[in-house]
C-alpha cells in the first residue's frame, strides 16, 4: 500500500500526483488503484484497476483438469515457475 488511504479525494490532479509518485518509487512493480464509494454508509470498492506494470511480465497459463463427477478445476500457473528467467520469451 502506498502511503495512507486518502478518503474524500475528489481532485483528479491530486490522484495523478500520488500515482506518479508511486510509479517513480516503484517503476518495476504492479500498481493497483482502488476507488471507494461511501454512499451506502460503508467503504465499498467502486473501481479497481492496474495503473502500472513491470516491463517484463513472464505471463501465466491456465491449466484445466477434469475431476470426478465431471467437475472441471482451473489452476493459474506462472511461466516463471516452469521456465528459468532467461528462457521465457514473449511467444510463451
């Protein structure tokens, strides 16, 4: 988490300043922005999206397995776990 939560912030320039400061500090990390809505009397997530990604993303693949009684299970695995860093390509 970057800094303290900033509630009741309505100025888009202030939001962008915080995002840019976080990007400058962590240029090679994922940065996720969460926006909250308090109209229902509680802090409810209104929006959430990624605003920064590292330059190198090894990626993920979806593994599907069939279990008994025709149940289908999915597992997400990272390419970086199955291949060394120098062998991961953008085509994987």
